[in-house]
C-alpha cells in the first residue's frame, strides 16, 4: 500500500493573529512574508504539502492568485471570497481521498466555527497555536535533520522561479559565451 499523503491547509490571517511576534509593529505585508517564509521552511522540514490561504474578500483583487514555492502553495482568495469558504471547498475536493485513507488532511485555524465545519468534512483540525508550536519544534529539529525530499525540491525551485531570460544568460555564462 502506498504511503498516505499529508496536506496542511492554513488560514493565514488567523495564524498571524495568534503569532504576535510575527506581526506586532510590522506592516501587514511584512508579517505575511514572515509567515510565508516560516511555512516554506516547515513544509520542507516536515515533507508535507502546505496550502496557505489569505483572505482577499475586502480587497479589490478580482481574481484568485496562487503561487507555488516547493511544497508550499500560497493562495490569495478572490474579491468576495473568504479564506474559510476556500478552505471548505478544498476540504470537499479532498474528501474522497481522506475517506479512502490516502490523505491526511489537517486545517490550522482557531476559528471555532470553521474548526467544526472542516471536522465535519473529514479534516483534522488544529488550532493556530498548535501549528505555531509544531513549526517551532520542526525548526529546531529540522535545522539538524532536514527531510530528504526537501533538499532536492528546494534546489529545484530556484530555477523553476527564475525568469527565462535570466536562465538563458546564466546558460551563456556557463558556456563561456557573451
């Protein structure tokens, strides 16, 4: 039998609200970037897929945006869509895999109503504080014992995210061309 996949879905602003040292006295964009960086590391240490969801329901962003960084996927919802609605839909999309035991789906949020809803849809719920604790523990141990899968995927993402013109210039330099 194949190993069970793991997927962690994170309500971004909810976790930021529970992690004052990331957000206190900083612009929101800086706090978001700090959380993104730490979750990217955590995904690498733990070897699991992580989807980080930020609300855009009060913004002027008309379309949803998604960015992939190794094992981390960052989602900004579209105008009028809450992170909760996006997370619930994601739980529904993965319900069959969870039911068959092929996927361990966890949702990190401290929103009590959302915890109840995702639990009813088959996800394991964890509070924002529990996630923060897990991330700290993983960081301490992960600095010494990085997950083997994270090493190769982290290296690959540098080239994946590099613009094509820069890749071409580097290739010319490698070949000794001008």
